[in-house]
């Protein structure tokens, strides 16, 4: 009797937000057919490459006496939830035990994992995604930035394909004619028929946060307006100068955001304000700068609430 071997699926580099928001699952009809999680951007995911800071790792005893380690990895967009049981490779079990000891001693750990995508729906209809690591490693900042770069690059490809898909009719022929590669078409069709609304700007925002780290600028150290408090013996000129510098910095930030987020149709009002706020500026100040740049003719609105360079 010939035993059919399951085909090993390619692993997709993916940020936590895209994976965790998924609510669509495709299960193979045959015994050896793979199962997939279909994301809002149309990726069909069987295996993922994920990375991030290890936030939690705890053992849990099951009813049959086995031990399952449950943990969380945080990347710039959110959390990946994972579990490692007695059925996993010995090297993976040894890694989580070692990581647990280091975590308890107060170490900060970055981990990289290749994992199977998992999907669960409870009796109430709630849907949960998680990953089951096949292999992993504790890594340093340089390797983490390399993973972030590849995850961002692949996410940008999915965003581009998603935007192409929504610019034409929902069928395979139209998708192919729009330039979408054949390997993406089925996932995009499934995604489009299942998900009612996809917030592309949120994915772009997460990419900007990741790029801060790739550029060796931690998110918490992103440029923020500096407010200098007056002290005895100082005149108000320093305060005025600081305020002017802050406004110049905000103007530059707003223009950079529009340049990076604009894919041809401009950038919507809320996306600009949210990204500016993530960099430490107030939404009110960012709104004032948008008005000023528009009055000066540097920006224009191709449609209401969307801004574009003139």
C-alpha cells in the first residue's frame, strides 16, 4: 500500500495583527490535504515565520498528565499566541524550557519561530487563531530587524494585491488581468467574499511602526515634540523657539507620512492624524498643520477628507 505524503507548505512572514484578525478557515477535503487560515489581505496561511519579544511563557498540565507550554510573542502590530506540547520536536521543548528560565530571571528575550497556523471556533461562535511552533530560536536585534524587513516586504505585496483585487470584478480572470499572480488569486477571492471591510490604513500604520525598528529607532523613541519649561533667569524667546521647532517637525512629519502612505489617491484625514499621534504629536496640532499646508498650496484634497501633495 502506497502512503501519500502531505506536501509541505511554504512559510509566510506575517505580522501578528494580520494573522490574529483572521476569521476564515479552509480545511482540506482529503486526509492529507493541508488546512489554511485566510487573512483579510487574502493570504492563505498554513505555516508562518513570526518573531517578537517573548512576553509570557507558562506551563499548563492537561487532564491526561501532559504538559503544554503557552506563550505570547509581541511584534510592532500585536500578539502571536503559541503553544508547545509533548508532541513537538524535542529541540522545541528544550528551547521553551530554557526560555522560561531566562524569562523568570528577568531577561528580555526576542524569539523567531517557524510555526503551523491553527484556527479554533468555540460553541458560541468565537474564533481564535494561534500558532504551533515547529522550530525556533532566541535571536538578537539584528536578526529581528531582518525578519521585520521581510515581513514588511511581504505585507506590502499583499496590500498591493488586495488593492488591485478591489479595483476590478471579483473573478479569477479579472484578477489575473490586473497583474495579480496566480498563487494569490484564490485567497483573494475567498477573502473578498468573507470579509465585509478591510482597514488597509491600519496595516500601513503597523508597517510604519515596524520601519522605526528596522531603522534602529525604537518605537518609544520616535520623534516627539519637545516642550521646554521656562525657568528663573530665562526669557520667553527659548519657549517661542521651541514651539516653532515643534511645528516645523510636525510639518515635516505630516509631509513624510503623506509621501509614504499615498498610493495614488491621497491619504485620508484620520490615517494622517493617527500616525502623527503615534509619533508623539497631538491630533489637534496635526489637524492645524493640515489646514496650513492646504492654505499654502502644498497639499490639496482630491476628494473630501483625503490629502495629497500638490
